[in-house]
């Protein structure tokens, strides 16, 4: 990347030379395949979602999904939708599923 190895003042100068602003630079979405100077970096949320992505959960749109852009609340919603779909697949309602666990 053209900013590699630059300190913050040098980054600001380079960004302006390229006709952009620091504000615009901060709005660029992080890409899952970016590798930083200390290696690939990820949060626990992105790690979980990357596993889901590799397992095919996001197919057929997986190539356009950047898991590093997900938030905790979005992950919670996604997990809820996922498990609801799994329960429906096996013809369980959430209350039937919970009831069956309580009787084990």
C-alpha cells in the first residue's frame, strides 16, 4: 500500500497529494485480506464470522462480505437468524427446543 512505512504527518501529506482527505481515508472499509506489519489482525467477532464465511454461511454473496465490518450486535442478530433457521429445518419451534433441553 502507498502508505506503508509512513508516520501520521507523512500519511496526511500523501493522502492530500492524491486528492483525498484524512476523513475519507478513515471511511475506507477494512478488508478481510489486509495484512498489517505485525501480520493478519482480527477481532474475536471477525474470527467467528470468518469461520462462518469459510463454512459457506454467506454463500452466494461471500465474496462481497467483509467480516471485519460486522459489529457485536450484528453478529448477535446473525446468530439468532442462523439458529432459528436450523431449528426450522429440523421442524422445531424455539419453545420445543428449549423444552427438550430442560427434560434431558
